[in-house]
C-alpha cells in the first residue's frame, strides 16, 4: 500500500500551520510534507512530528523571495552565495526533522541560457555531498509551464538525462503526476521507465489540481501500479482541496493509518 504524506502547505489550510500536523494525524496520515518550514523554529516542527508520530517526507530548500514571485534560485546566476546560505540554514531543519528527501527548486530562468544551466549544475554539485553525508537525497522536480511559465526545469526527459549524466547516487527525480500529465502524459509507462531514479511521488487530479479522485487519471490503478512496481517511497498529496480538507478525503479511506 502506498505511503501517503499530507501536504500541509495545501491541505488543512483552514487551520494554523502548526495545528495541521494534528489534523493530518487524526485523518490517518502517517507522514507529512510541505513547501517550507522556515517560518517556525526547527525544534517546534520536530516536536509536532514527535507528538503525532509523523514522518517528515519532504520539504524544499529556501526559494528566494517567494512573495515577489521567485521559485527557487539554484539556476539564477549570481545567487550562489545566497543558495549556500539557505542550504546551511536548511541543514538545521533536516537534522531536527529526520527528513531524508529535500527538493531544490531551480527558479525562473531560460534553460537555453548557458549561465543558468551552469548555475543549476553548480548548486547541485554543492548540495549533493552535504546532503549525502546526512543520508539525504536531493530531488529535482520538473514543473509544468501552465502553472509556472518561466520555470527552468520543465521537462522530464531533460531531468532524467541530467541525473544520468551527473551519476550522483543521492540525486533523484521528484515525480509529480500532475506535472507529468500536463507536460508529457503517459504517466504509467513513464513511471515504469523512470522508477530507478524516482525519490518521491506527488499527486493531484488533472486538470483541476484537486483531490486525486478522478478527471483525466485513474488513481486507484496508479496506486496499485506503484505497489506492483515495488515503489517504497512516499506519495505526497500536493493538491488543493475543493472545500474543507476532511470533506474531500473519501479517496484516502482505504489507505489511512488506523
């Protein structure tokens, strides 16, 4: 059975952030993920995880100025020192939460820009050994151009090839089903091919990005396929609930922790 992680940046948003840990546990989730923990002390996040016996599945490295529209800085020339400082700060949260997978957002840049690609590769080269020393994977996630038109990393094939070229054991693909379907389709077959480099999966219905309970994709089939293929990572529920989160969890009932 897949191991589902509630995404606390999108789910249970009717509650203050720290109260969402309790709500996720009550709903039957054994793990959580979120975009960023940095508005709260690392010890506070860790205490909420322990209190509710939750596993931290994933969070992102600092993204730059999110409010101003930045979506990561790894591929932005001239921001390497800021990237290093952000990573150093994230290490405290990694240690406190015990997370084993970290997503590095690339940022808004043209992939045809050689300086942007060099910056992205430099950021990977700096982050990977620091994370490997802590038993943590660095994840790269292709994001569709409908939601983020200017995002650097917007192609699964490019990401696959980059991971293969670099050959770093703890550099993995973050396979978001929603982004995959919009960018390329062919979800089941592509996952079979990419599974050896997949470090984390995320889900949402397409095209609405709501609960994974229909529309273009057959999610029960996809969940069974993850089991059949032996995928043992987490499945992050990165979707926007149609209403109060608990009212839309009918799809999750066969998978909840009891």
